C-alpha cells in the first residue's frame, strides 16, 4: 500500500500513500445522512411553498411559517401586512421573506460545512480527499456571496420578529396544541438565529476590554453558549418548521381537529 518517497534536498523521507484514504470507519455515513435529510426537507418545503393552499386556520389564526408574512391575493384574513403581490403560481405567499431565509441558511457556517461535504464532496469527511481537482475556496462566483451571511442575519432577526407576532396573534384565540407548536417553533428559531456566528461577533466583536462593556459581555456569553449548539439547532429548526407547517396544513385541510386546552 505504501512506498518510500524522498523529499527534495535529501530531507526526511515521507510515505507515498496510494490509497484514497486510510480511514476504515464508516466515514461516508454522516454525509449520506446529511444528503438525505436536507434533500427530503428541501423537497417538502418546495412542494408546500408552491401548493398555495392549506396554510391558514382562520378560527385560531394559525399561520404556517412557510407562508408568513402572507402578501398575495390568496391570503385573505392571513394578510397582516397587505397583499401587494398578485396570485401567480410562481409567486410564493411569503415572497418577501423566503429569499432572505434561504440566503441566511445557505450562508450559515454550519450549513456550508454540511452541503459542501454531502453534496459537493469538498471534502466528504476529514482525512478523505476532496472530490474536486481544483480548490478555489470562497473567492469566486458564486461562493463569494457566502460573505453576505452577516447581512442575512439582520433579515433573519426581522423575520423571527414576524414569526413571534404570528404566535402572539394566535394566542389571542385561546390555547390549543397549535399554539404550543407555534411557540416551540418560534423559540427554536430564535435560539438558532441568536446562535449564529455573526450574532456572536456583533455581540462581542471589536471589544478590547469586556470589563468596560458588562451588558455586551453578558450577551456575548449567552450567545457563545448557544453557539456551541449551532449545529443541533440548525437541524432542530428544520424539524420544528416542518412539524408546524404540517400540523397547520392538516387543520386547514380538515384532516383532524385542534386539541383545545383553553377556548
């Protein structure tokens, strides 16, 4: 498997390894699971976004996050911010926010690692060769736009505020299982958004003396603790978004009734 190779100048010899990798564990399992998980979620979300129905339960004011804020002519009572866009099948009801959410997730440091490994094999795992002959990093189009992550963070904060407002409006109708699901989703979205590396830099970046900025230091400490769970929160929020959307879709389609706790 190995042969002896000498270095230029007569230096210490290094092993010339011909095997693609010396790893004997199932290194391919993690990128495979990531590929399947992200592919399934993207397929579900795409179908739901362009389904244009079963997104709002007027009785309890449940609005799925995939359609918030709802701004097309189809929205009806779900339109809290007007309906400036026409009802065309290629226009999502949340056309103003979905591009920013997509940008925020695509440029997220964890998701970059995830889809670089799972989809581009760049590299698929540690100590495994890259699937490409050339490597240019994030210095060329289109990957140079990964630097927009810090700006997408600000948009994500605004969208999280809108999702929180949706949960508050739904709470005015009483308390049901749908309210619990909405609030769990909102809390997880805030945790994921605040755990972002850009948020951590905003909280504590460019400070030379934390002792002179006690409020920012406390916030930076809080965000830093969340940041250690950024990967887990990234996956948890994909799950809570899908569960919230599916539950509201089922209610709107009258597949089942909401479990009411307080009317």
